[in-house]
């Protein structure tokens, strides 16, 4: 659905879509929309990727190999993750028309979606499981080589990353453990534990205040949490919520108090 009047009215934009569960992504560098549609087979880890270059009026199919999508700050490269046919990364330099294969870190047993730093070109992060440890690796050359692990724990480590506007501040969240970095992922500090429910499995489950990277909001199954000290402590922000089951948050960049 598309609104051009601040959410007062919406227009359906479904030409070329198959329907079903999907996640919408906006490419800020090429003014394109990308849509991930889950494959029809239950339990599939592959997703269909579609693209619109006219604001969502029409959609074209790109690929059903891999999952996820992330945009390099170089303004030209996009990435997907391969987990069902070995562990690899796909990159495209022509808006998803053709794809190149990149190697993941060695000895990977499980891999989550690759994430690009939206403020630092060519910087990628990949959460993986290796020999029972959940680890986080970093690449500074668009996935050609990997450094790490930067985090290694025996548990449910961070596999969702959220970035401050400075590019150096990064928050990493998993089911149980969460971390904070203020040096673009070179070192990490464990966040204060919260028992307010699990973080939803989507890229909109947290937002960092664009004016102050120490402030981050979390969507949980028991409401919204706010930290004002780089996740050293949390407080609830639930006044006025009709439901405490929150799965998506967004900040208006032109009015960050909204």
C-alpha cells in the first residue's frame, strides 16, 4: 500500500505480486523498491526477490536464489545470502539483474543474512555459527575477505544489526544476547539484559535516534524499550499503546520526535 498524504489514504500497489508474506525494502541510493516474498513451501529458507522502479506501481521478478537484501553505501552494490546450497553471498552491481558469488567465512555451520553498514562503503557484517559458537565477522572490501570473529559466544548471539548515523555506532541483537560497538564493529560490549520479550525477526525491530546514537528504541513482545546510554540500561515506553506486541518501529528523519 502507498500513501502520498501522510497516511490519510492508501493505494494498493500489487501489479506483478504473488501475494503472501513479504518484506519491503527501499534502496536509498537508486530510488528503487525491493520486495522479498517467502517461497510457498513451508520451511523454505529461499525468498523471491522483486524490484519496482516506478514507486511500487509495477514489480518485476529478479531471482529466487538466496534470501535477504542489503545495500552497500557505495551506492551501486546489493547483496543476498545463500544458505540452502552451501554458504555463500551474492552481490550485484546492476540493481539485481545479474549476480556474483562471494565466499563466506570458512567452516560455517549456519549463517544469517549479510548486513551492510549504511554509512561506510564496502563494509559488511555476517553472523554465523561455527563449531557451536555464534560469531560475527566483518569485511571491509565488499566480502572478498573476512576478519574475525569479532564476537564469539556459546549461545544465541546477535544476528540483527542496527546502525547510528555516524557509522561507528552499531547495536547487535539476538534472542538472548545483545551487544554494542562504538568503533564500527572492531570491539563490542555486552548490553544490559532485558527480560521484556524477544525481538521480532525483522529489520525494523529497532531504531537508533538519528540525532544521538546513544538512544535506541526496541520493539518487543511486551512493548517498547528505550535506552539513552548505549544499551547500558533500559526503560519501558508503553504509555498509550493499545497492544504491547510490537514488531516494527520507525523514526521520521525529518521529525525525529515522531
